[in-house]
C-alpha cells in the first residue's frame, strides 16, 4: 500500500447485502471502488452491532485492494491481534474509545497494520494533535457513528484544520458519513482524499445487477475531482 493523495472512494459494506459480503466486495471493486470500508460495531461504543474479526477474515479473500477496517468498539486493544490476523490493511480506532489512544495506535503498528484514528463529530481536531506521528489516516466522522444513511453533519472547518496540522506528512484524511456527489466537493476542497460512502454507492444495485454501483462511484468521483 503506497501513499498518494488521489481521490479514493471507499464503499462501506454496511449498506450492502449482509448475506453476500464476499460477492458485494468483488462487485464494488469491479465497479471501481478503490478501498473497501468495513464497519465493526459492538453495541457498546455505538448503539448498533455488526460483526467481528471472523467475518473480516472471511471477507478478506474477496478484496483485492485495501481493506479499511473501522473499529467502532471499546475497548480496542484486546482485539487488535485478531483483526490484524484477519488481514486488515488499515485499522482505525476512535480517539473516544478509551483513555490510551497512544498505546492503541502503537499496538496496531506493532501488529503490522496501518493505524488510523477516528474523530466523532463532537471531538475537536486538537484531540489527536499528539498522536499524529503514529497514524497513517485520520477519519473525520460526518455523522454520529452507528448507522448508515444518516444526514451529513458539516465538518469542513475540522477537515481544514487537520489538513494544516498534517502538513507534508503522509497521512490520509478520510470522511465517513453522508458522503454523496453533493457533499463530496467541499470535503475535497477542505483537504480530504478518502471518501467513504455506503448508501450513496450501494443504492439501486445488487450483486446480480451491480452496474448502478459503478455509476454511483463514478458520480461521487467526478464530483470530488471537480473540486481539485
Ligand atoms: C457509520 C459508518 C459509516 C456508514 C456510512 O457509523 O461508520 O461507514 O456506513 O454510511 P453512509 O454513507 O450511508 O452515511
Ligand atoms: Zn465507517
């Protein structure tokens, strides 16, 4: 996984058919996805449950590119090893998930995975100032985590501030929640390069008829690239 700041569209399989994750990942990639975003929820840190490392391991062989695992769980540390073994390329932990985010991010790197840190809408950019040296990605939540299909919460100031804090470092800025062709351009202008999109990618299509995924990805990408 090499670093570049090109626009990357990362479909979130939270909006796909849970009975067909493997086929959904293959379809999303065939239709132009750059990364696959995998949302892990524990019913404790967020008010919803999805799945854990075993499902991630089962999905892994169906993803050719980057498997971007978003951990909405607390605690994180006892599960890092298992998610690393499951084949995650990126493991993103929330800064709000515990008192020792620095230790968590170190442990992710030690496990051989690229560390990411996520910020809830109510958390300021300054909360991660002292862990920037440890991460390859900052995820800015533009919804309160837990569910797909929620209304976008504007966070452009935060994205701009993070972009400035990051400077020349090789750190991605990812946006997660309510991304679609109408919200993508301003996010890119503010400094984002990875756009997670669930409903806006998977709407209108299916594993048997995946071409709408391709059209949806293309629409987000061209809106995003027009802002560069
Ligand atoms: C929300 C998840 C998101 C979600 C985005 O807690 O982290 O990844 O799937 O879904 P949309 O794009 O529908 O807002
Ligand atoms: Zn997510």
